[in-house]
C-alpha cells in the first residue's frame, strides 16, 4: 500500500446528560453554526470534519449520542471502536456534573481506556454556575481527565476540544507504531542471533533484505 492511500481517522464519541450541548458542540465544530433551539437527539447522530495534525490529515468522525437514559441501550452499541471520548456537562446543571463518573464508566465498559476530555460547556452562563471551579478541577483530577471549559454559544474553545483529542490519539498511534517497530527489531535480532549461530556468515545483501521484510508499515485505523 502506498503511503498516500493511508487514511488516518479517529472515532470520537460525545457523551453526557441530555441538554448539556453535545449536538450543539458537534454542529458548531462541523458546520460552524449554533441555534438556541433544543431538539433532543434520538439515539445517535454522526458528523465529521477533517483537520491537520503534525502535517497529517486526520478525519474526525463524531458520534453524537443521546443524553436521555431511555436511549442508553441503543447508544451503548455505538461506543464500540471509539478511540476518544468527550465527557460533557453543563455549568448550570448539577446532575450532569455528577453523572460524569457514570458516563466514563459506560464508555470504558465498551471501549477500555481511551483518551477522554471533560468538557464544561455553557461557561457563558458562569454567573448561574451550580458547581465551583475547584469542584470541577478536583473531579477532573480524580477522573484522570484533562478539562476544557467551552461555550458553544459564544464559540469558545470548541476547536480546542477536538484538537486535544486528535493529538492524544496521534500520540497513542505513534506509540503503537513504535512498539511494533520495537517488536520487529526484537524479532529481527532474535532471528539474526539464531542465524549467526548456524552460519557464521555476514553477507550485507542478506542482512539488508531481512531488514526490508521487517519494515513497519504506518499504523492504519
Ligand atoms: N447558553 C448556552 N446554551 C447552550 C450552549 N450550548 C448549547 N446550548 C443550548 O442548550 C440546549 C441543549 O443543547 P443540545 O446541543 O441539543 O444538547 P444535547 O446535549 O445534545 O442534548 P440531548 O440530545 O438531549 O442529549 C440548546 O437549547 C442549546 O442552544 C452554550 O454554550 N451556552
Ligand atoms: Mg443532542
């Protein structure tokens, strides 16, 4: 496969209680629009946007899930295969803040440990906040997640959320690729040692073709 044909894509699930602004955030990010209307998501929606990280084109596939509990059984199925997650809550909704633990658990049950970010949305309404910044920071710390404060309405920090997750995924991919490279090098050294024992011959051409076979292809998702 040629390198140009390799496409990097990241599946991101956006979870959190109903009304915290998940659909608004995705719409803002993918279409650059915002509306004051609230139409609850039924089940799951999907949108995507292409960005560039470290000179690589990355397709971010965003899965917008319903926050209402009645849809839990449906949305759960869509968590599978997600490589990153937004845990969203609203500045003006205490229940949505308390529910962060549950959302994290639900996603990890399906996906294992993946990069996650806590998003405190609606910071334009900070004067009506139902949680203090210290509470939010300490919960983020306990959950082991980076925290980003957004206002989808005023277009504050939305781009940063997905850029952060994409670069986290990028690091994970590079790590995996490096591990594969390390494994290959280990295998190569083992084979080399065995062969050295059998034939005390070090033909440069032979060694070169073996290395070629061990070359690691770029990580594809
Ligand atoms: N003030 C303010 N309102 C917001 C913001 N983001 C979203 N909203 C409003 O919050 C309401 C709910 O937004 P949605 O994006 O539909 O919420 P949701 O999380 O997708 O809700 P479900 O689909 O039910 O899970 C809408 O009326 C939005 O206009 C924000 O940053 N500030
Ligand atoms: Mg929605």
